[in-house]
């Protein structure tokens, strides 16, 4: 459950965004959409999505926000990371029908888990498209990597790359029956309204334990109860959560 | 006698390591990681009369070597706990301590009455120091008279020994401790969190939806040590110490200060295996320092006369 | 008006950054490192009636992101300070705030009377919250009645505005603040250190010769923010905030919480250039966050109505 | 006053003892006996004596005690250290007479500053001897380096190397008129009694600021006053301080 990952490469992929490829002690498969809880300098761990897995290699893509992600971005090849995980429940890539029409919608730091998800869907022979939203041209990352997997549309808020506007501006809901999304809360809230039958959202929440024990990361549900982002999610059906 | 064994009112701890209330849920998640029977005991999440949802999120913020939480006593309610949580815990050979909270003395009484009758529960931890709820909680924990009165009432209905959990947010924790001891408390647990706040400089607003929260973790350890040390010298009931323990030396520091056992809170989030690791590390470290039985050092920092009970 | 300028009773601060008392001596050492005229002000080391040697060593212990000190008010005495320290400080274009301590109300009065008459001194900081001395100090700082009485007496003899330095080691800092405000305090400085203790596990004995000490540094910052936020909402005198400030965002956090200026203590030991660096960093960070004048954000965390005085 | 040092080599020189050679941004000369206040992981800086200086290289020798020195011992070539200093006043190597008969007495982590001191004395053409005290054979370091400078006697408490006993067991006070010592307080206290005319002791004390501003490191003096270890010392005449 706790693994020591060894940094293999670190690369800046956009303004303030880093790709970290690490070696795991083993090569057990991981479902896409799950996350690792990384212990860097600060006291609490930092939840970071699994952006890719190949054999014993695991990739993280992240934006520098505060102390934790800044220290993560300073790691060098050979450094070790104390990683708790994989945690949570990911996107149901093994459960979607083979003829499903899937769109993956990612916003900013929500983009990373969708890369691995799309790769796995494509490996299962399921055609899918991606819509990736960023603030501005400088912050766009992994566009080429996504294009290699399938049709990919980039949007930026300021229009400096791709289509101007939010991801929803590029989303033609008539063409899809399944949607996987990850991104900031306002984006996910507007996606909840989109008329697509099956919608799965990966949500973010400040965490304590990451394993379901502390009730830090709860999200209310329409039936008056709650779910825990870390252990019940981070991926939920859009109807399951009140954002 | 096992060199780690500690016998306290109602509790026969095979070692002095106990996960702290609110930081271990009801054990279910950690049971997947290691055998909970190795623990001295488990302090389960606070029980209230009814199910509670708690505060809105964000419920957690971070600070240097500390965290702020404002969970707000989310729990399935005393009946839910008795029906769904205690049966699961009954499979483990460890001492279950039930944390009891409420908004009114009546609620405290009612919760205690019910939960103390469950055979899985070996002791009650009276939570009069939760800073994260509007009514009850910290009120009872900062006024010695109210704390004593509540202790008396809860003792009267409890079938199990009652440990009162003290708040550090007071001018004199010694006065609080003496008040609840006189009111019949069988033991003390200390410290709960320090009230704190963080502000997001991008918005100018508090990070926690509840605005304020309880500060825990290594940041508060020197405050905990000092308070345990002050209280241990004036009460004759045992203390379960807590506040920022992360390493085996922290456990020893608390016992030197006067604690008889030690609870581990925030550290479980940093390293979910911490309690297991501390229990394994203790005998080795005791060997290095020439400590035969863990209680041989209890209160040594103030020159206590030592005995192993 | 300079976007960093802050005008408070007796003090015209060119920026809100002030080294905290006891962490900057009388400026002599830091004057070798940078020009002290760039500072908003300087809170000098506590003055007592007579020269004091202070506590035995060790006087310092460390904890996670905090330090414990038990200096014990070592100082050359009020006459020594007036004769030897203030003349040196007079060369700098910055506001000198004299920290006053004592064992008895008479000593506080006497020290204030003398030092407040020195033209170099622009304000008095009444230290009723030092946890490191046997008598005086914390006693006055934890009882609202004693604090008010002392404030009244000191105000009566002071030729300069009096800022009362509050202790966080109380159940209700709001009550303390209101008591000294009503007694005539011109401002508040907060927080002083939290009482703490560390034990050396090799000896089982406290690390500090004084056993207990005052906890300062980033560990206490969330407690300071919370207390400033609580007090700022109920008093109408200004607050100089302190407790764990290390970075420019910490300065902003304190002002959002309700402080009008910010004192820097422990951080001077970690980085002796910290005050200089914070003053340089502030305008840049304010630009990033769209803050025009530093006081535009004061109290914003609780929705204060804003004005720049 | 604050420099970024770059680690050039790190080497274990005894059980739990490390030699760290770092490059300074300049090559300004430093008097022996002064120290650097190093910022490692913990909040407060750590005072470490300057064990040698050659051009822009500076050497530290230290024992792993707690978190600070442990993190220092884990640094790798290329890592940087935030160093405040040089601080304090060192041994008066430039002021001793050329015909002085000098003995240098070091105990444990008090040995490091004496190496640089002896080197500088020898460079001035002053003959001197060293007595180095350790706990046990495992913890002996720098014996060869000292021997290259002059006659060197090692003592160990358990007798596993050199003469058994404390340094004083190997000290023939009749042969010297000047003594430089650094080591644990009990050792320095017994050296205060040794009948040698000029005795200079480098003392240790827990520090806050390291520059004389916080009064953490005071040491009482026989005249009822005090000195500050960091800025008045760490080297004092033996008569000046009450240990
Ligand atoms: C399930 C999950 C997956 C994530 N995956 C990624 C990813 O692949 N790439 C990426 O760049 N970011 C991801 N994030 C967000 C990432 O966790 C935060 O950016 C990071 O924790 C910020 O830490 P910090 O120390 O840099 O910032 P600080 O603001 O200093 O952090 C302070 C505290 O707030 C928490 N926090 C701050 N922002 C967030 C946030 N957005 N979500 C949750 N906690 C937060 C931190 O964990 C920490 O406890 C994910 C979040 C979650 C919940
Ligand atoms: C002027 C001076 C020069 C020194 N030179 C050397 C040297 O060259 N080599 C070497 O190995 N050691 C030297 N020391 C001792 C060294 O400073 C301590 O071993 C070190 O600070 C321990 O830090 P730590 O984090 O490993 O231990 P911890 O015990 O975790 O430190 C906790 C706190 O106590 C302080 N502390 C602990 N032990 C000492 C001590 N002996 N002296 C002063 N403060 C202490 C630390 O600085 C820190 O603030 C010197 C001390 C002084 C005062
Ligand atoms: C997330 C969280 C939830 C907590 N919930 C409770 C609780 O329900 N009841 C209680 O008595 N204490 C609660 N506490 C306080 C802890 O039990 C403990 O007293 C405190 O955190 C200090 O210990 P630590 O520093 O090891 O965390 C909680 C603490 C945290 C961090
Ligand atoms: C070594 C030391 C000495 C101090 N001496 C005094 C003092 O003489 N008078 C006083 O009012 N406060 C004194 N303080 C308290 C500080 O002024 C300040 O209130 C406290 O340290 C919190 O701020 P910080 O976390 O930035 O250090 C001292 C603090 C330290 C660390
Ligand atoms: S983070 Fe603890 S329950 Fe989700
Ligand atoms: S360490 Fe601050 S005066 Fe010496």
C-alpha cells in the first residue's frame, strides 16, 4: 500500500506544469482514474492522479500550486517518493459497452487522469474523443499525446490556443452517450447539466487520510447522505453528487 | 508482565499505542492495512445522539507541521455505531474506547448510557473539547464548573470508566483537570486540538468552510508535553497523552511527561502504518535507552515516584 | 500615500514590517547586515527596572517548525537601555517601540515612566505575557482584571501610546483584549509565545534549564491568525500581529485577519535578512494579488469595512 | 553574510561522523575557530565549526546527533547549503608568539575546529602538538590528517585506540605554555584546572540567532556578567567563563 517510487525523468510540459515519470517496485496493473497520495515535504500527503502506467513506470502530471507540488517539481532523477496507493475508484473503462460513444473532458489539472483513461479505452478498441480545456496557450500540455490516441480538441479561456471558451463550448452532446470528466468544480457543475446519458465525474476535495477514515473529503449526495471522495470516488456518476 | 503492557481503569492495554479519536474512523479502513489486534486500544470517532453530517467542505487546511480540521463530528449516531460499527470492531483483540460528544448534557448522558452498555466498549472518552461545533463541545471544555457537572452526570449513567478529554484552549488546564477529577473522572485524555485559522491570500477568506478549525500534528507537541507535565503532577488519575506524536521518541517524551499511554492522531494520515510501526519500534528504542518497562519512565521529567500500574 | 505606509497611535510606519521584541536585540547586530531605516519600526528587547541576567542555559530548544525559548528577560535594565542602546538606535529613521516588563505593577510603571520619556521611543509595548519569568509576566497576562489594572497604571505614567502584548495562553483572548482596551490601551500586539516543553529522551529531563519555555515560529501561526481574527472584530484599537510569520503571504494573512502591521520574531534567526526581504517582496506580491494599499485588505477575512488608517 | 555553499564531496570518516567539503562563492580567508550557521531541514540553523579552508573550499566535520546533522549527512555532491557566517571569534593564531609551546586538545565533535587551527599555526611556523579524545576506536577521525601536521596523541575512553582515558590523561602541562581546546563541557571544565598559562577554550551552547541578538547562548563570567557564545566567542580565555 505504501511504495517507494524512484524518479526516472522530470520534464516541464507547460508553464508551471511538470511531468514526473517514476519507477515502481512492481508492475501490477492499475485502473485509470485512481490516484496516489504522495508524501513530499509538507505534513499531509498530496493526492495526484495517475496520468499513465506502463509496466513498472508510472506518470504524474501536475501544476505547481503550493509547497507540496513545488517540492514535487524539484525532484531529480534518482530521488524517491513515498507513495500511498493506488487509492480510490477510477473510471469504469472495463464496463463501458464496446460500441459506446465516449467523450473525455478535462480541465487544467483535471486533464492528467484522462490520458491514461483514454489510452486504456483505445486499447480496448473503443473509439473516443477528448476535449481539453486550459487557461491559455502557455498552460496547454499533452495535446500531442492525446491526439495520438484519437480526435482531440483544445479550448482556452483566452482563445490563445484552440477554441476560445470553456470545454463546454466544444462539446456536442448529440454525438456521445458516455462522458468522463475531470476538472475544476465549476466545470463539473456545468457538465452535470449536459444531456449525455452516462456521465462520470472525477471530483477534487481537500483530503486528510486519503483512505476513507477521516471524513475530510465528503461530498453531499441528492439522497441526503454523502460520499467520500477518496474512497468512494474520486469518480462518481454525475447524478450521485451535489457539487 | 509484558514490558509494554499498561493497565488503566477499564483498559488492559497490551501496549501504550492507541489511535486517537477522529483519526482512525471505526477502524474499517485500517483493518485492511494491518491487524488491529496489535493495537493497545482504539479510540473511535465521536458518537452523538443522532447521525450528523458535520460541516461543509473544505474541512481540512494545512499549516507548517500541523493541520487544521473542522469535520464537525460527522458520525452515524450512537445507534448506528452500535448497530454497524461495534460488531465489526468486536473481532479484534484490542480495547475499544468510545468517544462521546453532544450539544446538551442530556445528549452526552444518552449517548453514554447506550454506548457504555455495549460489551465491545471498555471505556468512555468524554469529548468536551471539540472546537468544531456550534453548541456543546468546547463550551463544556473551557469552564471548570460546567466540565465537572457534565462529568458527574455522565459518570452517573456510564457502565464503563470515563476518561475526560481536555482542551488546550484554556488559561489553566490544571484547574480543568482537577475539576473533572473531583467530579469522578477515571482518567484524562489530552490534548484535543488548538483552535486555529488559515486564510487563503488569493481570496482573503478562511480556507475552512467553518472558518476556524482544530490544529493538530507536530506543531502542537510542545504544548501537549507541557500540559501533560503540569497536569500529571497534580492529579492521581491516569493520563492518555496525545498531540503531534509521530515518532517513537515522541511516545517516550509523553510518558516521561506523565502520560500512561499515548494516542496517535494526525500521524495516521501521514503514514497509515504509524501505530504498527511505533509498537514495533518501542522495545528496540527502550533497549537502546535502558528502559525495562515502559511505565518505568512515567513522570520522570518531574521526578515522579514510579510504579507500573 | 505610500502603499505600504501605516499610521498607528504614535507610530508612522513606512511599512508594516517590524522585528518582534526579543528577536532583534537592540538592533546592533542587524545594523551590520542592512540599513535599519528601511524597517517600519523596531520592537526592542524587554526592559526591566534593573539589569537582569535571565535564566540558566540551555535557553532554547527546538520542535517541529517551532522553537522554545526561556531567555528570562535578560536585559541591561531601563537605565542601561536609555544610556547605551537608545542613542545607537536614534540614528535610524524608524519607529522604536519599547517593550516593558516587570515583576510588580510598580516596576512596570517605573520602567514606562523612564523609557517613555526618551524621545527615541515612539510607543510602549506592555509585555504582560512573558511565560519565562517566575513572577509578573504571564500572571498579568492571563487575568483580565489584573491586565486592565496594569494597563491603567501604565497608561497614567506613559508619555507615549501604550500597546498591550497579549498572551495566547488564555481561554478567551477576546476578553483580555476588551479588558485592556477599556483600560485605555492604544493598541494591541499579539501573540506572545505559547507555553511549551520538550524533554530529552536520553535523560528524561526537560531540555530547557527553565523546564518550560515559549513556543514561537511557524508552528503557532494558525493560532495567531485565529486570535487576531477574533480580537480584530471586537476592538476598535489597532493590532500589530505576530506569530510564525516567515513569508510575504504570512504577512498578508495576518492583515486579512485584522492586523494593521506585522512583527517578525523567530524568522530573524532563520534568516537575518528576513525583514528586509519581506519589505522588498510585499509590493510585488501585492501587484500579483491586485492589492493597491496594504490596509485595503485589513480584516477582509471577516468582512471588515476598510479604511487606511 | 549568507552564502550558498555547494557540496563537493561527502565522506564518512568514522562511525556516525561525516566530512563535507563544499565550494564557497569566494575565497576570502577565514580565521580558524569560527563557525558557520547552517540551514538544513529544521527551523533553526545549526552551528558547525569550520574544520578547514583551502581557497574556495571549506570543510565541515560533524557527528550525526539529531535531525539537523542527519540531514546534513545525507547531502550529495551538487546540493546547496544556506550558510550564515563565518560567525564568532576564533583562536588567536595570529597573536601567539612564534616560540609559543602550543598544545591543541579536542574532544569528540570538538576536534574539527582544531584541525584548521593547527594547520594555520604550522603554516606560521609554530610547532604544536595535538591530543584528540574519542569514545572508542570506531569514532576516531582525522588522526592521520593531524599527524601530518605534528605530533598527535589519541585517547579513547574505553582504551580501544590510543591511550585509555580522557584527554587530560595524555596532557603533560609542563611542556606547554599555550593551550587551545574544544570539546564537551566536562572536558573543558577539567582543562580550566590545568596549570598552563594561556588557555583558550571554544565552548558550545544552544543557539538561536548565532549573531548576538537573542541572548540564547550566554555564559556567565567570574565578574558576574556574561558573554555570548556566538558573538563574543565561541573561543574564550579559560579564566573568562564559568562552565
Ligand atoms: C483525487 C485528486 C487527484 C488530483 N490529481 C491531480 C493531478 O493529477 N495533477 C495536479 O496537478 N493536481 C491534482 N490534484 C490537485 C492536487 O492535489 C493539488 O494541486 C495539491 O494537493 C496542491 O498541493 P500544494 O502543496 O501544491 O498546494 P497548497 O495550496 O499549499 O496545499 C495546501 C493543502 O490544500 C490541499 N489542496 C490544495 N489544492 C487542492 C486541490 N485542488 N485538491 C485537493 N487538495 C488541494 C493540499 O493537498 C494541501 O493539503 C488532485 C486532487 C485530487 C483530490
Ligand atoms: C560554535 C559551535 C560549533 C560546533 N561545531 C561542531 C562541529 O564542527 N561538528 C559537530 O559535529 N558539531 C558541532 N557543534 C555541535 C552541533 O551544533 C550540534 O551537534 C548540532 O546543532 C545538533 O543538531 P541536530 O539537529 O543534529 O541535533 P538535535 O539534538 O536534534 O538539535 C536540537 C537543537 O539543539 C541544538 N543542539 C543540539 N546539540 C547541540 C550542541 N552540542 N551544541 C549546540 N547546539 C546543540 C541544535 O542546534 C538544535 O537547535 C558545534 C556547536 C557549536 C555551538
Ligand atoms: C481529522 C480529525 C478529526 C478529529 N475528530 C475528533 C473527534 O471526533 N473526537 C475527539 O475527541 N477528537 C478528535 N480529534 C482530535 C484528536 O483525537 C487529537 O486529540 C488531536 O488531533 C491531537 O492529536 P494529533 O496531533 O496526534 O492529531 C480529531 C482530530 C483530527 C485531526
Ligand atoms: C528568543 C525570543 C525572545 C523573546 N523575547 C521577548 C521579549 O523580551 N519581550 C516580548 O514581549 N516578547 C518576546 N518574545 C516573543 C516575540 O516577540 C513574539 O511575540 C513571539 O516569538 C511570536 O512571534 P514569532 O513566531 O514570529 O517569533 C521573544 C521570542 C523569542 C523567540
Ligand atoms: S480524506 Fe479522509 S475520508 Fe477522504
Ligand atoms: S545565539 Fe543568539 S545571542 Fe548567541
